[in-house]
């Protein structure tokens, strides 16, 4: 799956139209908690689980923008800032130091899967998930929320993806791949606006390019990619 969205436009400066950052954080937490409760209450889904990742772009009345990220599991959101990758989320893996301390502190065990080359807790290769009731509480459903100020002249795009992408590409490799595709020579006609239309089409299809690159590199997991552009194509 792949999707692209443009968040570079001006949506007005009426402060009444925008929720506060604390209210958005509370909304994220409530939404994740409600989904977690609903899934865990369903007896037919006790062995079913999923990662979840989301990013919202908050805009103050003065136009200042802030990114809020929320995640459970090992799907990841990243930001491109002047071509440098910034992780907006932390992968919830059993071998992550904070996750490891939490799991071992509960008296649980973390095992190394020699065949798949991953760490596991309760036979899962992630330490947080929506659902997977059989593995609670070692596998937590608690959402982690972070905030990052947008640097308007430097931040180019946000990319969210499932671990099928991150299994075969690092955050920086993904950002570099996107910029390489953006900088490649355009093929367009001689009509006014052809170059801009060609670049817009390239941006619209970029998430598909990234997903296909992951498959070419041998990803064996599902690859879902969503991109949000923070700058206009002509900037």
C-alpha cells in the first residue's frame, strides 16, 4: 500500500479552527486506547495484533507548525530535514533498551530467534502492539507520543511505513532514495507548466517508488508507505 498527501498549503489562521497540542495528544491517546480495548475484548481476536503509527501536523494561529507522532510497535515515521533523516518514532522491539528493561522487570524473558535473526518476547518480534491479548502485558498496548517543531525552510516531507520497509532500508537510506528520485532529470513537453506537472506526478507516486524499492531489496514482510509533503513542489 502507498499514499501521498500534500500538507504544504495555507489553511488559514483562525485559532478557533485548530485544537491545542495538549488536546491533540489527548485525542491520540484516547484513540489508541479505545482501539486497544475493543480488540482485546473480542475473544476471536486474542491472537491477532497490529502495529499502529500516526503523525499529525498541528498549526498555531501564528502559522507555527508542530509534528505530533504516535506509535505502538515497529512501524516507523521519519522526517526529512535538508536531506537528513530524523526518526519521529521509536521502534518498539524487545531488544530496545527501554523495552528490554520493562520486559525483564516484569519477570518475562527475551529470546533470540536464530532462524529469523530477531529477538522475541512471547514469540513476537515486537514489544508493543494493538491486540495480541495472549501476550499481554509483556507486549504492551501503550502508545508513545512525541512532538517535533517544524523547521519551515528545512523540513521537506514525512514518511510513515510498516516494518517491511525498515527491514531492508534504514531511515537515511529512504530519505536519500527519495531525494535521488526527486533530483533525477524530468521528462516533460514544451507546454507552459509541463515541468511542474511532471514534478507533481513524481511526488504523487513517490510512496509507490519507495515501496517497490523495498520489494526489490527482498523485503519479506508487508510494505505500507504513506508520505506527507511539507513543502511545495516549486520550493
